[in-house]
C-alpha cells in the first residue's frame, strides 16, 4: 500500500512546478516523502519543497518537469542529497532503485526501523534508497528516535494508569486516574498532529476553489 496517496486535483500549471506546493503539502501530509520528517518537527514549511522524483535534468524525464505526479514533497536535506540521482539501467536490473512512496511504504517491507530508530535495509531497493538518500543521517535518526520514545512513553503511561484503575482503589482515586488517562489520550492526539497531521487540518493550504475536489483519505499511517 502506498505511503502517500494523492487526493487533490490540481490544475495543470504550465509555467512553474512551485505553484503545486500547496497541493503537495496536503497530499504528502506536510511531511518529507523520503525521511518522513514533518513541517512541524522541522519548524515550518519554508525548508520544504518539491522534488522531481524522476529528475528533470535527465533527458528521459524532461517532459515530466511540470507533471504533478512526478513531484514529491520533500525536506531541504533530502532534496539536496537526492538532487539528480537516478539508478542506471544496470542497477535497476539488479533490483537497486528507489522505493516509490507513492506506490508502497518504504518502511514496511524494504527498510526496517529498529527500536533505536536505526535503519536496516531488507531488500536491494531498500538498500539503494537508504544509502542514496542517506536516511541514517543524524537529523533523520533524531526524528525517528523522538517518534519512538514519545510513543513508548505514552504507551507506558497508559498501561500504568490502566493497571492502577483496575485495582481496588477508592472512587476519588479512580476518578483522578481516569482524568489522567484522558490527559494521556489528549497528548497522544497532539503528538499525532506533530508527526502525522490529519488531512482535515491541512485542507486550508489548498486554494479555496480546488478544495471541493479533494477526496480526504480515510485513516493515516501509524506512527
Ligand atoms: Zn527528508
């Protein structure tokens, strides 16, 4: 299943791919197509832009320079590292080419994220993608570590509070525990917005007249 699904219907801009940015922000849920860092985590959208998945400098893909389907939302780090990279025919034949996040989720079967946030390539495609984009660089590793530790902390807090709630605690104590559980649930929602914002919150980025054409995807990737 694709990591990112295009739900917008942008017009065909003839002069600049940069005009697609509002649509890309929505379709890629304000996160980098490659390292998954979000705008909120990276302190704003100004460091994000459009990457030509099939490089526009490659004569074979020159005709795709204004093609919306070939534009991927991406952080400045991944954009500059990926640059004009594209595998040779020999590499492709050997299975070494980019995992396309608009076709499948790179972090499901091609690249495993271990408990410390480190990456382990599972396939030649995963290996090529991880190495070429340098996805084990410090800023990406820090993001994955924070994502994992925050989720663990929330899970642990919920588990402990749940455990205390089932004991024979007095009513006042149970009410207090229930209140704390609601706080944890609220924090979980806040954190989800930070690492995988819900589509509804991104709709306002799209020019008004195109919003009614958007098909809001159901369900978000688990973080
Ligand atoms: Zn990135």
